[in-house]
C-alpha cells in the first residue's frame, strides 16, 4: 500500500486542496487490508469521499473501473 498510495500522492498532491488532503490522510489511516480491497477489488470504504479518492488511485495505477 505504501507504494500505491505514495506514488499517487507524488502525482496528485500539487493539485489537491486542503479537503482532498484531509481525505487522503483519512484513507492512509485505514488498515492496509481494507485499503487493498478497495484499490485492488473496488470494494467500497463506506464513505463517498474515500471511495472517490480510491477511484483516482485506481485510475493512476491503471486498474479497471470497479462495477
């Protein structure tokens, strides 16, 4: 997760506002297995803003759109 989230942060941080950064921080605080299911499988994290951040992470890493 460190690689996936770190690469995303490097690519996106300059275009993020304070609210986006707060969402990313909340995402990082979640347990790695929960983040992995969201990123790799497209599972929901139960919050719209977290799920939207995961969509951006998935796109950056070339994962297909979750159904």
